[in-house]
């Protein structure tokens, strides 16, 4: 008789523990988006601000950004990164005002853009995996901006 008591107690405990394990909120089980992992919009905004300053200060790229509207560039690039990383923003077009017509951005110039973005990501201590994912977000800009 004693073994049946332990069997019933064991089965009852198993049922209770199984029930507790499956009542978790499904939202807590999902993976965080890249947007969430890098700190959300405030962090992305700070990174984009730093990045645009770097672009304008880079000797190879100055000619592309001296006439541009930096606030518009920052807003568009922020929206692109925000949307591409799983955030709530909507990207509606090119990250550079008046691009691509007339800019003359080459593949080599775009590589400098990518390098400057990498420097910004390092400055903000973005983890390596997230850096790779954010750099992938630049790929659509290459198609929009590079003319030759």
C-alpha cells in the first residue's frame, strides 16, 4: 500500500509541475529583436548621430555630405536601421536626400561608409553578433546609392 501512496504523490507532482511549465506567457518565450538587443530607439539614435558626423568629417566622403541636409539624413537612416532591426519605425526611401541621382558614390566610397559605421558600432560597444546584423542592414543602401 505504501508504494501506491508514493506513486500517486509522484504522478500528482509531475502533473502540477508540467502545468506550471506550460502556463508561461508566450511573449516571454520569443527572442528579442535586434532593435531590442541594441537598446532600442534611443541607442540607435545616438549611434546614427555619431555615424553621420563621422561621414561628414571623413575626407573621402565630405563631398557627398557638405550639401546634404544632415537632419533628414539622420532621420532616414535611423528609420531604415530601426525598421530593418525589428523596431517600430517605417523606412520610406533612400537614406540620403537627393540620392542616388548626381552623388556619384562608388563601391570604394561605400566601403568607407561601412568602415565608418563599424567604427561607430565599436565606439558604442555593440556586440560582435549585433554588429554583423546591423552591417547587413546597410546592404539595401548599397543598391540605392552606388552608381559605379
